[in-house]
């Protein structure tokens, strides 16, 4: 897996979810992970899985945990991961 490409794709997918805002992300907690297959700039498919969890008390900040791999054997064992925390006052952009 091309780590630089995977990091770029993962960052783009997390950024898209930040546009949802806190209220919509709260509804994602307990739901199935968001799974997308994205063609990277290197024209290879990358599998992105993002889950949402409370980062403290319920109705507080939401932590997004994202994983990406290219379906290859080494990445299957140890996918690249990233996370971010969305505060309660985070609103989607217009």
C-alpha cells in the first residue's frame, strides 16, 4: 500500500464527514461503519471504514476513527488509521 496516497485519501474522507456537523455525527454512533471504496490518485482502490463513538459522556464530543487499506495482505493485518474529535459546537459548513 502506498502510505502517502492512503494518508491523503483518509484525510479527504474524514474532512467530508466533518461537514456533517456534530448533530448528524451523533446519529452515526452505534450505526454500521461508513465503508467506501475510493480510487486514489495512484488509480488503485482503497477501502475506507469510519466509525463514530462518544469521546466522553453521551451527547458530548464525537470521536471518528478511520481505517484504510488497499486489500493487500500486509495492510489487512495492520491498516493505516487516523482519528479526530468533533466538539459539540461543530456545525457543518455552508
